[in-house]
C-alpha cells in the first residue's frame, strides 16, 4: 500500500487496479450520486475503462497531486476518495479539492479531516497559493465541509451539459437534473496562514484549550 497522507483516523493511499469494485459500490449508492447524476449509478464499464485508469495515470505523473483512496484506520474499510489537483491546463499554484465518501462515513467528520490535511499539505509543502472546491447549490453537507475548513463562497454559476461532460468523474448530462446553480468556495494561502497563526496563539495562551472545538 503506497500511503500519501495520514490523519488521526484516515489513510489516503494511491489507487490500484483492485479498487474497481470499491468505486462501483461507492457510485452505486443513489444518495452518494444525488447531486452528480440525480442518483443514477456510474456504469461499471465507465469506472473500469475511464475513471480508474485516469486516477492511476494522474498519480503516476503528478507527485503531490491526484486522487487517493480514503481508508479508515480503525477498520481498514474503504470510505471513498479525495482529490487535490490543479485544473486541466493550470499550474500548481491553484488547486481544486474534491471528495466523495460512502454514506456510512457521512456525519463523522471524515470529509473535514481529510480536506484539512490536504489543504495543510498544499499550503505548507507544495507551494499552493489558492485552494478551491465546487458543489451543487443544494448539497448543503458538502458546503458545510468547505466552510469548516476555512473556505468562503466566491461565486455562483451555471454548468452546461458540455461542462458536466468534461468533468473528471461521471456526471449526468441531462439538463432537467440541473435546475439550479453550482457554487465555488476558496481559501487563499495568506488567509490560511493568518488563521493558523491565530490558532497557535490561542492554543498557547493560558486556558486557551478550554475554547478548542
């Protein structure tokens, strides 16, 4: 197992060809796919032919960026995946954060935990200047994760079927599924550094840890 990053409860490792069944199971849950395809599963042939090979190719060519399987330390269970990569054609100064987790992992802080670790690695080690993430306007759980890791809303926009078809993972292109907008959240390195410094000062002050969340 090639580990990219560890947190208190998670291991983020490189994908392997043996992960096809994990991805089929993940994308087979209508609730997981609700804001991506309207609930339709990703076909197995799309995962085996397109998505998993793309994950593997990205990991091979881009050190520090790509897609990683999220494994629960306590059980060894596959929970889903995280991504941290520049948009196609862009430099590494601006990176998009993504995550997709099994329903069993929802509400347990895993998306926030993994996202915070990737953001820290990007700003502290990889020279990233700005991290952003996008989701559908009604995906309130995903928006809460973005807010918890320090991101703020920067724009609302409407995706076209062509935009959806160009996304890195399977999306429905049926226009009737998408009667609302997408939202983009972002965090600049300078803002992250200020918050980290403020947190360190609070933790070091007398009684500071009484206010820790």
